[in-house]
C-alpha cells in the first residue's frame, strides 16, 4: 500500500496565494489544515464505513471556532465574515473529508440566512446559541422537498397565518443535520398559487415539533447526517419569520450566493486530495521499468488535473472576492460551483484510473473521494441548474 503522506501534504501549487490573503486568513488556513490532517483524516475512513455522525470531531471543531468563525464577534464568532476566509477554510476541511466538512458546514448554512436577513433580536438569540463553543448546538437549512428540488418555487410545505404566528405543515428532504439540529431555517409558502412570491423563511427550533422521519443511506459524504424531516401543525411565533412575508425566495437566492462559492471550495479540496494521492502513487508505482508518472499517458493526466484544480480555485476565489466587495455575484458563483464540481468528479475519476485496480479497492482512499465528489454536482443546485443561471445572466431571458 502507498506509504502515508508526510506531515504537510499540500503541494507547492496549492500553497501559492493567487490573491493577497491577509495574515488572519493565512492563520485560519493553517488552523483548518492542521485540524483536517490531525483530527479528520485519521478517522474519516471509519466514519465513512460506518455511516456515523462524527460527534467527537464536530465538538473539537466547534471548540476551535471552525464552525462559527464567520459569525460576528458580538454573537460569539470570530468576526471573519468575509467569503474569502470561508472558502480558504472549507477547502482544507474538505481535503480532510468532505463528509465531515459537510457535517461541520451545516450549522454555518443555517446561520447564513439569519445573517443575511435576520433582525438584531433574531441574530442575538440564534447566532449566539449556535456559536456557543462549549454547548454544541447544530443548525440545519431546510428548503428541498420530495417534489421540489431544482424548482424551489414548487414547494408544498405550507405556512398558515394564525394569531401570533404561523402553523407549518409539510415534509423536507435531504436535509443536512436533519433530526439532529437544534435550530432550523425552514422555507414554506403562505399561498401555493403564488409560487415564489408566497415563500417565507422561518427560524424553527427542534422542540417546536420538528420530526425526523428517515435517515438517508448515501453513496458518498457518509459521515454527514442527511435526513427527511416532517412538520405537522408546528406553531412558529411571528417573530421567528425572517424578513417580510413573501421574501423567502429572495432570502434563499441570497443565501445561495454565499454558499455556492463555499461548495466550490469543498469540491476543490476533494479534487486536491485525490490529485495529491494519485501524483504520489504515480511517482512510486513502476511499470515498463519506470515510474508510471513518466509515461506520457499518465503525465498528461496529472497535468490536466493540476490545471483544472487551479482553474477551479481561481473561479472560486474570484466569486468570493466579488462577494466581499459587495458586487453582483450570481453568475460568477454559479460558474465557480459548476466548474469546481465537475472538476472534482473528473479529477477523482482520473485518480482512480491512475491507481488502476487498487484504486477501485476500498483499501485506498481514491474511491471514497470519487464517491464524495458526485454530490458536488448535485447539492446547492445541480451543475445543470448552474448552467441555467449562467445562461440567463448572459442573455437576460
């Protein structure tokens, strides 16, 4: 079996800053990489095999602030609210394990719409609760439904206005941290006929009546907990509505602008892990009297992998930088997410091919990275949906 990676496995091309990272960002990058190397990678195979939620890893990451670094300081976070810091950290965590990185990222995903659209009272109550370094509270973001995936506006979960608040009924599917989370941001409609214009976003506490229906068994990212949840006559106080009635769809789209660069960074981390391993293997594995890396067929594959990873990172960092400048980023975030996700799938597939027969075996990590990569083309909007967004932004139709 290929020998274990040396202490610092980042390749030289991955070390070089393409933008001028601040000292704080470099420190976060190093913190995340060290955590990924020492705490995530050693246990990632066992959590993947058992399909168990990595509670101990999550607790350690939470104590280090790696789940809540983006929260403002007044609510218990580190105040690193810029998108560039987020993508730098996410790449390192996903390099460790995309499943564990997804489990860690679920709380930040829940917090994003609260930071985007929450009022001061909502932020103070819920961001402070989620940011508690000692008492772990998980968050979840619930928008997808059995019959409303890419077509968010077709959701059937309803929010009926009653005295003092709303009563929610419906089912949400494929929810990261579903059933485990203490705090949810749940989207529901006050009027099915209005489609997007009827959607509202609500902060819902688990104890209000969120029911876990079914834990999903997945191809990849098995260390993350994905479940279907059900809402039956769940009363939510009016003060827990985010924004005004009918603003939920806009809140969801603004959230995606923040999260798509993050998913792109996750894809880059997975691709980088597979590329590094395949490169090391190709330099050690000999066939026809020389390392297979010296065979043009393999050398060119490695060259393409490195180039595409760099291109994916550059698109990701550009979208994050634009977001931090307050620039419109819908097209660029979709470009980054689409390209990085497709790159991760291609690079991990090529990594398995370079290892050949052993790459197909579960004794080697490349098959796991290939399984993990597939979800990057699906969640937070499929690669096909990203193309729809990009084409509409280009043509205006």
